[in-house]
C-alpha cells in the first residue's frame, strides 16, 4: 500500500480514551478512524451524509464487511494520517480502502464494503449517478468498476 495512491488523507490526534493498558490504540478504534475518514471523504467529494445521500437520492449505505491489518501501533497524543479511497465501485456496492500512517510508518491497512440500498426494503439500489461520477472524478487512483 502506497500513501501516494490516496487522493484523500485526514489527520487526527490519538485521544487518551482510545489507548489501552498496553499503551497502544485499542484495535477496535481503528474502525472508528476509518469511519471518521469516510465522513470526511464524503465532504471532500462534495456530498454531506446523510443529507445528500439519504434525503436527496432516497438511498442509504450499509456496511457488509469490515477488515483491518495491523502493522504497527499508535499511542496517546500521536498524530496519525488516515488515507481513504474507493478501490472498487459496482452497480450498488463499493470497496473503501484505508491506510493509516504515523509519520512515514504505515501502521494499519483496512477495507470496508458498503452496499447502497433502499432504506425501506433494504434491497440493493444503484449508486446515484452524481455520486459515482464525483468519486471517479476525484480519485487519483481510478477505482475498478464492476456490475455488482
């Protein structure tokens, strides 16, 4: 994973409540960091969640898979950078890829898979064209496109 593959990077400082007895960020908090990066990613491409997705387009986004690999550890008060990019976008699904760095050290890799769906039926629905177009125009590393 290369940092330069990420068009979007969000920085944050590790808070005291995120560190465990081993003086490192508890592993589950990395998923919180991914979530923060996703919210900031939406803003970066010009969409507010939930206003612009749920209310404007009438669909919502559901997580169906989450994974992380830990290559190192962050600790209290360190500044970390969270890279977020779309690795793949299909008809209704999207793979978000994450990298977390402490300075130059790559400490975490992650993946979230989301499915766009009708919130009433929870059945998959195509990505709104303006959302898909914004992602494809924003990303430096072009996402793979699929029919799924």
